[in-house]
C-alpha cells in the first residue's frame, strides 16, 4: 500500500492507494458512521454495509442535485446525526460529490471520507476536496472546497466495472499524463494491452501516478487560484459536451482534450507529432470520440462556464506531452479559434 497526504487549509486528507476495503474499520472513528452509497454498490456488496446506518441514493448524473441533498438531510435528521458523526461515501464520482457536499454543509460541516469504487472516482472525483452538485442543468454549479479525512482506494473494485465506466476513468488518467508527466504517458503507450486487460499491477501504478500528480497540484493550490486550473485540461469543452450529449464524463473529457489540443495546434503551441501520439493513445483505449456538438453549441456553452471571469476564460492549452499552459483568453478569441476548427 502507498500513502499520500493532501494538506488542506482546514483538514489533511490521507490517500490510501492499494488498501483493501476489508481494513476500513482501522481508518474510521469510534463515533457513529453513516454511509452514503448508490443502489448498485449497495446490492453488489451487502455484507459491507451491515454494521452501518445507510443512505441509499439513485445513480447517474441526473440525481446529482439539491433534491438528493435534501433527501440526505432528512435521513440525517432521522438518524439523529450530530457533529461527532462520520459520513462515509462509498461509490463512484457522483456518490463522492454528493456525500462530500452533504457532509460539508450539514451542521456547518461533518467529518467524512471516501471509498471510491470506480476508476474515475479513484483518480479524480474523490481527490482534492471539490464537492458539488449540478443546478439547472449546469455541472457542479453549487459546491464547496473541503477535504475528506481519507480516501481508501482498493484496486479490487476495477474487476467488476463495466467497460464504459472503466474507460471513463482512463480518460482522466490520460489527462494527468498529458499535463504533467511525459514518462507516465510513455508508460501508457507501452502498456496499452495490459491496461485494456486490466492488469492489476499496471492499473495500480497508473492510479498511484494520477493521485501523485493531483495531490501535488492540490497541495500547492487547493482553491484553484492558479496551478490547479491545469487539471481542467479537456474539461472546459468536455463539461459542455457532457451536459448536452449522452457521452460519459471520461468520453466527454477525451473529446474535450482533442478540441483543446487542436486549438493548441492552431496557435502553434503543439507539434503534429505530440498531437498524433495523443490521438493514437486515445484510439487504442477506445476513448477517441468525435465531438458531438457544433461550434455554435460549444461557444454558447463557454458563456456559462463557472470559471469565466468577465469577458475572459482560463483555458488550458497543451504545449507538449507532459506540459500544459494556463492562459486567460478573451471569449471572442476562443470563438474565432473554435470556428476555424
């Protein structure tokens, strides 16, 4: 097992990489524990949940809203949750976002932790302290920055993941390599067959590398005032695609990364060789998808981006494999670049 630490402003977050969920009790406090999970995870692992009071929610991005939060608050009242109660989110990214937000806002903040059960949740949603829900169809519009006490990442969960959910996590792993680690990207190129076949040692290495990259960035910029914006590579357009299509988060981010890389090429920042390597890897991982939106739809979506400041938007361009750049770009300039694609 490997450990990493994120030192947040209000709480430290311990990342437990490769830890078995069978050892969860040694990481839980002795006070009351309330578990939030979804229907699928609850039915897959019923024995795990027996010792705890459980709140079971639905599945999918459509339930990541304030109505679900209100339901959880009602269950908190029913279970007589107080400030000594520990909230444990067990599930994918949606569960982690909802559990973290509910815990962070009830009674002005409860302690909480995560057991992420999907690849995407282990390398992205559970790490870094962003907890949020969607509002009026806009992704993660309401949320908080608050670190979980721990994140326990058990690789055994990967073997039961449907292919679509598995690929969803691979999209975020590719993103981490593209923005911060050329050697990690090369490792993925050399191990495509092992990744696709879910070879445990290779997957654990990629999870550890992704968590290392994200932990290092968050430790330097927890509240996304500077460097943490790099983690949004592919997400500016990806979130618009996700909101307006049937693509999963990972597929939408992959499509968003392709759009961002093409814009980087147009500006003379990214070589054809680097672009082609990215496309080849995405294709090998079954992540290469055409953007389903028109230029007009993308431009319209940019106007609602939560990272927009006035007439400008922080956009992440790719300079090379392992190197990205944050630039505040006027929306009018982005519109021109997108229309020229």
